[in-house]
């Protein structure tokens, strides 16, 4: 057998989605002081949705968005492109934390996904949107029973995923490792994530949002009845501020206690030939993920490449976000080996791109929200890799909070309560390391959770995605 690592020899160290000749030119940096009604800090999905929805709610509002680098350059432009209805990082995680309001959260999530689809249609955003749904597949015997339990839980909350046995699963996507699956046909869309970010940028500009890229926010302070945010060439005085920096250090120091950056990695194959694609099947083009704690997420691109990501989630001591962490050859080698185990019929496929980057996570694995500076500053963070869809909901929450409105969203326990903060170093790194090791052990021991994981479960810190 050929060493799977050889398939990486020509892979570009660049996110496939951003390797696009249609990438828009950056807007000019802000080189003077200015004023606005609403300042949005951060040009990923969270910031873009906040600016866009704010202008749609009130076209007269003067909205300014600043981004330290370029729109969609970080997680929003290099993720797997799974746009999910779930606001809680999966039904299991939501049921563990908010069982009494989960039905409402599921309904709001479905509405949010429809609103994203409607925005894409209204603004003519070319982002390869495909409402294919997504499969969750079992690759170990104990996971088959877990999928049936999940399907029963989903039925209690108005969803009806299609349960598939091994043959039916392999009829959808053919892998000898698949023992069963469930297909959520309605709750997930596939999208080109970078083109979605760039399309939202264009929609914002069309509605009159002022956008300045290569403009870093360096400090934030109260200023009379508003907020002053310093930039390299001056400052912005704003009536209200929405912070959408996610994995990057917040301008609010106390906000930083609630998130840590973890690094996620992905590979993209060269385009599959007709013969190669036929050997896998995949006529319905749905994405899929396996059921392990250390799971893979997988999908087809518009030109029939396979994106193969996940498994490792790497934390660096001190919560450091550094460009040098974006490339991790040992993870790429592991992903390549797993790919060919899953699809041995694709032994002649090679990878064209290999990349990684930081995402933010919190101790409840789904977004949290809050206000600061007397209600003039709002923030949302903690999406843990599911922000493609949930970030639009988070934008609406921030705008509701800044407006002082009581809405169905702001009355949610999910919105009113924050997660437990992470402890300081070195306890933080030790705890994350022990959790990672324990999750690996559980995958190796038919899902059995050790004392550490069971303790986290009892404290409400366990992860059930």
C-alpha cells in the first residue's frame, strides 16, 4: 500500500475556499477619526450579519464595520461550509443544557436557517448554497444504538431524521467503515464559506454600511454617552458597539475568560473524476460526520472535491493565536490516513490544499451573549465551530440587547446566562489535555466515559454534540 502521506506532497498550505480568483479587493483602511451610530468590530460572519441586520432593521442607522485583516480571512472563510439550523451545537448538547426551552431553540434555529437562505436569494449571493442536509454515520457498533437514541430524541422535538441501516447508508455514501446512519434532510445546508462572507460584505456595502479593512481595534473605553474605540490612525466614537472577534482576544478583558482558541484542520482533494465519484456514490451530495468524540466532517465541493476535516482539536498553552499554528503536518498526515481508510476505493486521489486555523470554544460549546458599559457594548462568542448558521442568530441577539428590547430571543436562558469561565493557566491547559485524552479513551473503549468525563457531565460541562 502506498504511504497515504504521499498524497499530500502537492497540497497548498492555503484554505481551498480562499484560493479563489474571485476574491474581492479589500476596502481601504480607516485613516482618520470618525463617528457612527453602531460600530461592529470584526469582519467574520458574526460581524457581517450584525451590520447587515442592523441596516435592514433601520436603514437610517449609520453602521461602521472594521476588520483587522480582510473580510472572511479567518474561520468564516476557511471552515467546512456546514450551515446548520442548530443554535446549541447539536440536539444532544442543547438537551443536556436547556431541555425546557429546547423546542423553542429548535424552532428559532429553523427560522434562522430559512432567513439565511432568504438573504442569499434576495441579495443574489453566489456561494454554492445546497440544501442537502447532512448524515451522521456510525463507524463503531456502539454508535449504531446511539444514533437510534438520537433519532428518538429528535422526534420529541419535532424533527424526523431518516434512520439508515448499513446498506442504506452505504447506498448514499459508500464506505466499508459505515455501519449505519441518520440523515437530517432539512436542518443543514452546504455552502462555500468564503463566498458567503464576501457576498455578505457586498450586501452590507449595497445597503450603506461603511467597511474598513486592515483596521485593527486596539482599545475600548466609555466616552460620554457613547463608546470610543481606538484604531491605529485615530478613534471611532460610537453610540453602540458590537464585538464580533470570537477566537481573537476581546477588547473586554473579562470577556476573555469565557473562550479559548482551539485549532481545527482540513484537507481538500483534487476534483474527483466521474469514475472516482461513481465509486463512492454520493448522488445526493449531503455532508456527513462520524459519531466519534474526535469526529471528522466531510462534504463535496461544487466541483466534486472532497473536504476532509476535523478529528484533532489542538489547544496551545496560554490560549495563543499564532499564524504558525495554521499548518500542522502531523495532523494532516493523520487526516490523510483516515481518509484512505474510509475510502479505500479512492487510493489514487491526491490532496490539493491543507490548512487550519483557530476557532473559539466555551465550556458549554455553544454561543453566549452579554452587555457591558451600561448596555452600550454587546458581544457574542463561543460558537465552537457551528457559527456559519448560528452567527446570524447571535447578531440578532446582540442587536436586541443593544436596543434594550425584550424579545423571544433575549428571554432565553441560553441568552440570559453565561457559561462557566475557564480557569487560569496552568490549570486550563491541564484540564483541556485531560479531557482530550479521556475523549480519545472513550472512542477506544466503545464510548465508555471515565471518571473525569462523568464528573464533567455532572457539572454540566460534558459535550454531547
